[in-house]
C-alpha cells in the first residue's frame, strides 16, 4: 500500500526499494531516532535526575576507566555496569543492541579480525581449509578492543539519551569547554535536522514526479543533483543563520532558562565513578 504521509510505497511484498525510497526511509528513521532520544531524556529514570555537569564528568571518568583496564573480567564488569545504568534509566536493551552494540561489534570486529591470526602466541584452533592458527593472545587482544569500544559507546549513549542536548551543551560550557566548540556542536546538531528535512522534501518532490524506475546512470545523476543542491542550501543557510545570530547579540555562550542544581545524590554518583576509576587505574586492574 502507499503511505500518504510520504508518498512512497511501503508494500511488504516489494522486495527492492528504489534509490529515492531508500533515501526517504533513511531520513525518516534518523528523525525518529532523534525524537526517541528526546523522549528518553524526559523519563523518570536514575540518570535523568542527575545534574548534567556531574553526569558528564562521571560518565567520562567511567569511560577512561573502561579503556584503561588491563583485565577482561574488569572490563566485563564495566560493561555490565553500563548496561545496568541503562536499565535503571529506562533505556531498553533492544535499543542498545540495535543502536550501539551491533554496529560497534561489526565495525570493530572487522578491524580486529586479523589480530586473531597475526598476533603471536599459543595456538588454540586452526582455521579450516587455509590452516591459519588462532592464537589465545590474538583472541584476547580482539576481545579487549571490542569490549572497550562497546563499553565506551554505551556510556556515551547514556549521556545523550538521558540528557537534553541543550543541557549537554551548557554543561560542557560550564566545565570549561571553549565557547567555539560548544557553538559548533550546538549549531551542527540543530541544523542537521533542518537540512535533513530539506533533503526529505527534495526526495518526496522527485518521487512524486517519477512514473517508472530509473536506470543506473539516471539514478546516479539524480543523487549527484540532490547532493549539489543540498550543499548549496547548506552554505547559504549557514551564512544567513550566522548573520542573524550575530545581529541578535549571540557570542557563543549557551543560555538556558533552567539552572543546574546539584543534589547530594549527584555527589554520591560522582564519588562512586571517581572511586571506580581510581581503583582500576591505581591498582592497574
């Protein structure tokens, strides 16, 4: 059947989507992820109630501890801690798996796969046909890379999902991050969705004018035209927005109506994170 909201075919029986349909569904999915993140930050979870400044420092400390550990058991405990924080913050495990764990596993797994064979050490198995030796040290090295990447990505996602983006920016600014960096992050996040909406409208307009499938050269020409048009819109929008903000007195400082208030629970969370990191780094665990 056709979805009237987007003017594209969503038939389950269709085995293959066209280029424009794939672009439209990808843009819609990205916007849905952003809306889900905003909804999650408003839930009554544990991390949502902490001061954003404390949360940034505590989670960054835990990330440093995770990438510094020298033992797989400690790394597994850090990963379990990150997962536990997600659960008590009302973030679904399915979402973590779909949004972080699977992608990090595939990406980092491809990178570290050769280490299983090329790192010298005790052979624990041999690859069929080619007979390459799989070493214990190679598997251990690969496990460290994947485990550190998964844990760090999970903790980073917890910050984004449990904190509204303007609060993250204000927390970074209050912690001494240069105003230029904060401004770039804020503008990038805000206007990437404006450009995504423009790309979605372009794709819908083109889709409504297609009467049949395009061949390979025509699809590539269409995509290059859309990319060029979107790039020109990006440059024009960037200049216009900068001029408008400067005219209204913007100097790179993030201003919010909400003031951060630190509670005793915030200090407990920070001290716990600092204690974990100090134990791991100090004792070389």
